[in-house]
C-alpha cells in the first residue's frame, strides 16, 4: 500500500508562480505589440536603430524575446520610453519587456579556480597574497628563533684558515 503525502505550498510560493506566468504573458504581449507596430509603421530595425540611437542588437533581442540579451532594467526603461514615442504607442504599453531575471533558480556558488585569480585586481588574489606574506614572515621568524637557539648566528666574518687555502690551491692546480 503506497502512501501519498501532499506537500502544501505556502502562499508566497504560489504567488511567485503566478507572478512569473503573468510576467511571461506580459513579456510576450509586449514583443508582439512591438513587432506589429514596427511593421505597421514600415520601419526597419536598422532605421529604428539609427533614429532612436538604440543598438540594433537590443532591438533584435526585443523582437525575438531574448531576455538574456536585454540590457539592465534602468537602461531598458529609458529605451522603452523612446520606442513607445517612435512607434506611436501608448505610454506603458511596452512595460512587459521589463522581465524579472530568473535569479531564484540560479544558485550562486563560490568557485575557486587558482589559475584564474587576478592577484593584483581581485579580492581573492589580495587575500591570498596577504596570507602568503604572513606565512612567509612566520616561517622566517621561526627560522631566526631556531638559529638563535643553537647559537649559529654570528656577526663575525668567516675566515679561511691557511691549511684550507693550501688544499684549495692544490685542487685548483690539478
């Protein structure tokens, strides 16, 4: 006998689902309105790009519904206002183009690739540099403590004895 348990979604989860479907509908309606009105006025994408000073690539992204190629929201709002005036549309008729990015589905993970770290211009590189320098100072400090402990640190110059000089001369002559 199988037991079926239903998981009740909270009201906030349900509102997110309806919000995304509404925004998708508004987005597709705005795309269709843009296409139809551009064709009615007989303006090509190149001509519209020149007259509105909006990149042709952005206009192509709007017409094809490519959300990931649309600019940031602040830029897109000003572009929509210009397009509405140029295409003789009502104010706010293309507001559906302002789509929410699907950031909820993407999980941000900290990726650490040692090869791709820019040591002078990134915070990760700076942090690694500081850690490396501190470890180097600690290693040198511990080495100096060890040398002091065994009394091997001296300020006197090294003097070669006469017998060792003669041995070096004999080796060099052979």
